[in-house]
């Protein structure tokens, strides 16, 4: 038994992170402290005014733990990581988990490429962004490749030069074919340098060059070429117009402002944070983020929580972040951002001039988003969190966060497969979905197949907190009634696990009509959000199983006899089919003919020959 009063006495006078646990031993709050001994004690002192959120949280704490660090900065970093990993219910949480696209130029290669990337790595590449529109990024990359004849293939050059024919882009005059040595590394690098200037916003040289080519093509009566140059010029001008100049030199900065509004729930309120992204002095995009915060949380606290969560997850840290309010731990967050950025990062609150107007504009946009989307957010929460609460009430459960549903798919026992789908807070968590290929059961036996799948799922040790198998569900949903539920309870009983199991009972038309729980069929209101959620979960489990089974059937149908030859992989298989056109012709080929085939050597040719001739 955890004695809170005794454990409070053992707290060290050191910086660190404290972790509060609830009734199910789940993590409900994570915080950092300069002095753990003082900070954690404050939660349990009745004389202190802690606010409604903390007052409520303390009533659910069953135990706490802590991690000592060497400095407050280390505690901040650890706090960010733990909040992102565990998403505790009483921390101010971002509802969005967005990643932004970058344009990556692989400068470490002899013949660099221009690529789309969701991550910014520490390599020799040059990165441009982040941008808010993936579609716009892809359009720019396509235009750059076309303008400067930059390759898009994955060939390793110059190692693979001349090994394969040039691709279609070369014949379309959109690639200089470095794969064939048709352009020297020096000339190719000149094209890349021009592409870099273009990505930096220097469009004028490219426009002048294209204009000269357009005029020359028109004079030579090459009107199609002239029209193509004209279209390229128009595309560049449109890109330039989208990049609004903000007049701040060549600096990178983010402008951040929050808008808050009380909701009908007295304990919580909605908040929206608007971010303007300024890169090289240009406003390249903006985005907004929804947060759910406790009623009474000050705006500066919301901004502080947002900064830590947002910049813990984004690879790019600008040199300056402009806010509408001063935040309490500004110096510490600046130090953390500086360490992540590798150079100085500043947090500032402008008080006058154009910069103040820009922050006000961000706040105005946040208020507009909050006003516009308030009802949509509430409807969405009714479909998700509200629906989960309905299901919990029907079953008499105190709380449901994570639900897992299972289904089996086969055709007369062929390739039996199982599906596991996961819903958290009423939304599908597709990263945690899992597929099972039934191994222990022969023939069409759904009950035995379900027993195998559940046994493998609940005896599998996950590889860390993010692994789907590492987290236990609050409720298991079975695609069936009494029989399926009893199979699940039997498996859990053997493993010593106590997890509620509920069956989704269907009528004669294969529609959900009720829930089977604790040996009783519970009728449910078919017009309720809870019913719609159960139906979505059931349909999703069925869809996921069917798709997996279909993919396996397709794989079997396209299986070639060449797949059975040892040492013959995809490359050699394709080379054989290119040369001989059919398996029958390959079978009739001599050993010498097989050896002379592209990608084949004496050993692989002998393996093919022996396979067909039985020697």
C-alpha cells in the first residue's frame, strides 16, 4: 500500500520530474520541479489555493513517483518527452499531432536530388520549410525538377551509371540523365545551385532565363516550346505571389497567439493557438491547434504548455518566437530551445510597432477559428468522447479510454487471418492496429482462430511504450455474442488478466442490436452516439480483417514459379522475364543463355537451370 504522507517525507531537495498515478495506475499528470520536495508537497496541502483542475486531480492520485535530474533544463526536456508519450489527462494537451513537410536537397550526393520530407535530419542535406501545405510542396518540387532537370530516381550515382536505360523523364527533357553520364557532376551542380537560389526565393534569374528561351523559341517558330516556357514563368510568379513579404529581413520566426473561450462543461474550456511561420522574412504559412484546458487556466500557462509540446515535436526551431503574453518559465524554455536549435533562440513579447500588430493578427485569427469551429468541436466530441461515456454507462464501467476489437476472416479456412483495431477516446488509433496470420489452427474454425489471436496478443511483450501490445485495453469488443465473449474470457483467465469483455450482438440482417456483457444482452438505443460508435468499431474490425485477407489472396494468385528458385530475387526474376518473355522460354533456355542474361552470374544461372532440369 502506497502511503502518500510517508513518501512525501522521502522526497529529495533536487530538480526533477514527478509523475502522478490514478486509480488504475495510469499516469494522470506529469510536472517538473526545481525542488521536488517543495513542489510535490504543495499538491497535498489543504491550505493552498490550487485551482479547480488540481483540486480535482488530487482526489484521483493513488501514488506518485519521481525522476531526479541534474538541472531544471533536464527536467524540462524529460517532462516534454513524458507528456508526449503518456498524454496524461490533467496536463494541458494539444489535440493535434501534426508534422510539417520540408523540401530536402541531398547535398551529400554527387548528383543531389530534391525530395519531399517529413523529418529534418542532421545530415549534409539542405532543408527548406517547414511548410503548411504538402500539396504546395509537391508542386514546387515538381517545378524545380522540371526547370533544372534534377533527377528523381533512387539510383546510387556514379556507381550505377550505365547499368540501366534512362527513364521516361530524360525523354521528356525533365532530367539530364546523370545515370548515363550525359551531364558532368560540375554542370549538374550548377543546376542544383540555381535550384537552391530558387528555393531561397530568388526567382528573378530563372524568370529572365526562361523569358529569353521563350522569345528564342517563338522566333524559331517552336511555339510548343515557347508555350511551355511561358507556363513555367507563370508557375514561378504564382509561387512568388504566395510568399508574402513581411519586411523583417531574412530572419526565421514563429508568431504565436492563443484565444480561449469557456465551454458548457464547467471544468474545461476550449482554446485555439494560431502560429504564423515566417522564413527568410516571408510569411510562408500558418496553422492552428486545438487545446482542451481547465477552466481558469491563465493564457500564459496555456502558451507555456503549447510551446513545450509543439517544439518537442517539430524538427525546426526558429531564431525568434513572438508571443502575446510573458510566460513564467521563459528563460528556461529559451535555454531548452537554444540547445535544440544549436544557436540562440529568443522568446519575445512585442509591445509596439509592426511586430505587435502581427501578434494581434495571430490572436484575431485564433479567435475566428475558435468561433467558427466551436460547434464542430463539440459535435466531434459528442461522436467520440461523449459516445465512449455512453458505452461506459451502459456497461457500468467507471471510465473507458482504450478499446480493442477483434475479428477473423477466411474463405473455407483458406489463409485465416485476424484483425485487431484500437480506438482511443472514441477515435481510431491506426498506428496501433495489428494483423495476425493464423498459424496454429487448420481449417475454418473461427473460435479456435480467435483463441490463438487473443493468446498471441496478450502474451506478446511490447517493445516500449509506443508498441500497441505494451498497453492493455479498458474494454475488449468481440465481433459476436456469447461464444466469442467466452473465448476471450477463457484466454484472459488463463493469463491472469482482468479486462472487461463485451460482445457486439448482431440481428438477422447483420446489424448491431445490442451488447452482450456479464451473461446479459444489453439493448442499446440505435439513435445514440454510443450505438454509432460501436457500429463504427465493428465495421472497422471487419474491414481491416477483410483487407488483409484480400491482400494475401492476391499475393498467392500472382505467385510465380520463379519465386521458388533459391537465390533468385526480384531483380533477377525481372531480368529473366524481360529477356525470355515467359517462364516456358526460361525453362527451355540453355545454361549459356541464362548466364548471359542481365544481372545473372554463373552461380545464379546454374540455380535456374538445375531447378527446371532436376539436376
